[in-house]
C-alpha cells in the first residue's frame, strides 16, 4: 500500500518577545533586533501539520481531517491563539519563543494524539511572516 502525506492548515495570532533576561537590553536589541521590543510584538501565524500513512481501504483516507483539526485545536491552537506565548502557554515555559522552538513544541504536543488516529506525524511547518517559516520533521 502506498504511503500518502496529507496536510491540515490552522491559523492563530500571538505575541512574544525574543530576548534573554541574562543579557542587557542593548545586547538583546543587537542580537534579536525589533523582535526584542520590551513591549512584545505579534504575528499572524499559519501552521501546517502534515501526517503520513496508508489510505484506508474502507474510506480512502489517511486520516479524518476533521478529527486531525480538532486535535490541533485542542492541543495547540487554544493555548496560543491571542495569547502571549512567553507568559500564557504552559508548554513553552522555560523555552525561548523562537519559531524554531514553537515548531518543536507543537510536534511534542501532537505526536502522540496523531499516532492514536492511526497515522504518523511527518512535518510541522510554521509560518511567522511572509518571508520566514520553519519546518520540523521530528528528532
């Protein structure tokens, strides 16, 4: 049976700040630029979750996309949408809120429940701006 990849897209808006508390404001600005704004800044993120598996002989589906969307919303979106990632998101405590770290954290939140659907997580793609996105394929 062929292995097929299918992707679900979700969106959310959130604020964050890139800075290290052990660095001076000047060093943070020099390293992170405007992303170190002491008053935070926000993005309208797009999240693509790609899963892979064999299509069901009965339905032709790798996964029920409605169920995948429900899991993404329950495990990720409700925690980050219209929130301050650095202050409000339990699974980001103790992590810098870079797009790279967000993608890894989202994978951690989704891997087990996706496998319970009978497929495997293949890729998390997170778009922060028109020019910047991250892909994570597990590790």
